[in-house]
C-alpha cells in the first residue's frame, strides 16, 4: 500500500496501553489527540485493538556495511528495523573498514539517510581498528555530520584500563558515552558457551560469568573516578545486574542494556549443538534469565538492545566450534519482550516504551526520538496488535540474516504500522515506502 499524503488520522489506538484515542499526524508532527477527530483528506488508519507506542530505538545494531554486504546492508537492516517497530538504530562500529574515522561514520550516516526507513546513528570505535592500542578520532567523529555520541569497540572489550579511562575522559567534552563490551579476554580464550553444568556435560570450553562481571566492576569505578558516562552492552549474568545496581545506588552514571534473547533463552539449548544458539555473550542459566528480567523491570537495566548480528548462512550452518557468534533480532525484539516481560506481568506497555524507546533515545542523545505521544511532538510512533500471534520464519524476514534463534517459535504481538517522522514506513504489517527525504538525499540534497 503506497500513500502520498502527509496527513494521517489514526482512529482508536490505545496510547501506551491506556485509553483509546484518535491521533492526527500532519507534516511529520502529532497535530492533535482526542476523540472523534476528523480531518478532511487525511489517510484514515483503523487502529482499534492496537497499542500506540513511541517508535523503538535500538542502541545496539550491526548493519555490517561497509565491507560485509554479504551479511547485511544498511538498506536491508533498516527495512528489518522498520518492520520490527524501530524508528532509530545505532549502527555498531565493527564494519570493514572499522568506523574509527569521521569519513567512515559519515558514510554510514549517509547510507542511512539514503535508505530512509529509520534514523541511522553510527557508533564510533573507541580504538583505532578495534585493536585496543590507541584512541580513535573520537572528537572528529563527534564533530562530523553524523554527530556521533556513542563509542564502542563492541565485539572486543577495551581491556586496557588506562585506555578505557582515557576514553571516558575524552567523551566528556561532547557529552558522549563509552559502550563497553564487558569481557575479560584472558578469561574467555577459546570459550564456546556459558561455563556451568551444561558446558561440563558437553565438554565445551566454558565462558565464566566473572569474565563479564570483573570488567563491569572495573569500569563503573573508572566512570565514577572521571565523572563520565558508561554504558554496558548486553548484560547477561545475575552478578552483572547486582554490580550495576550497586553502582547506581552510589550515583555512578552507568546505563545498561539486555538483549531479547538473554531474556528468554538459556544455555540448555546448546545441547542441540545448533550454532544458531552460539552468541557473545553466551546464553546463560535460567537463574540469570530471571535476574535479567527483574533488573529490567526495576530499572537497574535501562534498555533492551537487540545486538542484531546477521551472518551469511555458511558462517552459521557449520560445526559449532567454527560457527560465528551472533543472532538476528530486529524483527523479533518486540514480540520477545512482550512475551518475557508483559505477558508475565513484570511490565506494562508504558514500561515497554521506557526500555525500548525513551531511555534508549536519552542514552544516544537523540532529541527527536523516544518522545511522548502528545500534540506538538515528532510523529515517530508505532501501532502494535498485542493479540496477534505469529510463527517466526527467518526466510520471510527483511534482514539478510537467517540466524534467528526463534525460528519455528510462536510469539505474541505484531507491528501493524511504523511512522518515521510522520511517514508510514510500515502499513498493515508490511513495508510501505521509505521517508520522502530519502529521495532528496539520494539526489545529493543535504
């Protein structure tokens, strides 16, 4: 379904799961909210039974471009994001070449604008080439057109404490944040899965929880020492939740994310030896899953980040030891969080908006994302049918990656519509058209 009008009237949507209202969108802005609204010439969207939420913001996406277009491109990844209910994603730096210069982050930013499905915000590397030896051009990336505010060597830990301290000090100048992949490399050499009862039975080298927890403990103290912002990527253990809770109680400026798969899946799935379940950090125990859910519910963990990591099939459909680590997640995140957090009574839809949009936009310093659904606000919002049920089929997804750990699972909730800057990128659960600004960008108009 393709539309050209810039005025849309959403009828009967339950805003944040509350009272059903009409929402009038005009010229990219929420013009009015009320009952019985009428707007001549508007495209009317029947949203009865749907929940209206702020567009989701992902703080942790791997779009693979430049360099690994066999796994994903900015175009395919952002299509997947729009279908999943996202209006903004942060593209991680471990591309080829690494996003460690102003030139590379501007390339990713431009590709995102040209695609037009969501707001793409590049994440700059902390160190040159992700090598952990010298700081990258943090200031130049911050001052570029991409206006980078998040920096991460994700996939590799900034393990040198002196370098980590310098990075935390440096980003203070432009209100940036260092997003740490918490993994002490010497404790995880050759690791294949979570260290525990299952790894002992399977004979696979274990990945101890302390490898994550020790880095988090070090880094929250460094952040406190220099008075800077720290973000902890993909928290996966109960001990990590406790350390972050301790840090927040002391006023340390730390935020944290959890992935959808760590909210639902456990290391028991590795018994299948199916590499689709191989991920970094590894799937943990049920006790860890319950602690992560509790931490997300009480605000210790701030946001859900997908860590969307598509791979070519040959990198996953092989023996376990040789398989790449990572899972896709953009098109299943909403449903997994609904299943793990809302249907269990741990969270409401208003809480969902906080952990998938509002808090994420604040961490990334995105002023026009994660906004309230109110008159005068940017129209970045989604409509979700919470009663829908669907079975995950990776072959039908927009992402190029087929490595979804939820293949064959029935999940709740479905994105019916996604509005990005007032334009419906998704309608009736299917891709519509990219934002009209994309055509101008493609034509070379800034």
